[in-house]
C-alpha cells in the first residue's frame, strides 16, 4: 500500500496558495480506519500537493475527501 499520495486542494489553484499548506496535518477517514499524514511538498503548478501518510493508504481510498488540519 502506498504511503505517498497526491492531493488536489479545493480552492488552491496556484503554487503560492498550495505552498502555504506545507507542514499541515492531513486526515483521511476511510470506512472504519483513520489515516494521518503530513503535506510535505508541492506537485506541479495547479495546487496539487504531496502528502506522506504513516501507514499505507488502500487503493480504494483514491478519490475520497481528506481533511486538512491546522
């Protein structure tokens, strides 16, 4: 299971907006499991970021919504 995920941030359409989120915590709730991770880098120029999770995220969770916590 992959520990790295690309996340499209809603409302962040530029590098500067997405760059402000680096270092924030990410929570992915999938079925009964909760996966926590951290935004570590930018990916491209359209507001996409890379997040690294502690445990591997199942492939079925692709396309689900994550929560960005301060």
